[in-house]
C-alpha cells in the first residue's frame, strides 16, 4: 500500500502512541504524535495533517474537547 497521508496521533500513554505509530507507519502513513490535547493543538498550528486519531480520556484536554477545538 502506498500512502502519503499525514496522521496526528494523540494519546497520553506513550506505549499506545508507539504501537499505533509503528502500525500506521508500516501501512504507509506519515505520523506526528502528541502526548496531550494541548500539544496536539501546537502541532496543528505548525503543520497540516489529513486526519487525527485521539484518545477520548486524557489528562487535561479530553479527545472530544480536542476535536471540538478544530470545529
């Protein structure tokens, strides 16, 4: 599979980020990671991505709050 989609992964668990990042990279996606909703917003302000995968329950900003910030 050849793919050049940028994915923003957001999770406060480093092990989950690592697993998802490796899996999606192997599938041909380009990955950016963030360990918090706040960090994800900073990254989104400096680069574009095609879609985001986020944990719902995180310390600080939750996944739904992060998604709402993009509306």
